């Protein structure tokens, strides 16, 4: 767990995410193993002055400018408006 809210490496993100998915146990219908519920993804900020809710709206590969080689992943989020 990243308690310090510091940037993590791509490898650490991948390892942590896959560990959580394995622990939750996703069934073939996309629900979690312990209940017939869709798993959730929650986005939290580490700024105590920001009480907005955010949601992930997309994932896409990141590329290097110029050569267009793969560089990582972009996680797109948006603030949830009340």
C-alpha cells in the first residue's frame, strides 16, 4: 500500500492492481466472487482541502512524442458534479 501518496512506478501499479484483482476474485459475469456485485473503482485525492469526488472515465496508452513509442498508461479522471 502506498501510504505516503507518492507517485508509484508502472511495475508497482501493475503488481498491486493484479494482486487486488486476484484477491477479489472476478467471476466470468464480471461480478466479485463473494457477492453478485460489480466491483468498484474509487479515486481519492491526497489534498485535505479537496472534498470533490472523482471518477475514472478512461484508460489509454501513453506514447513518446517524436518516435511514438509506448511510454505507459494515461488514467483519465473527471470531477463528479453534484
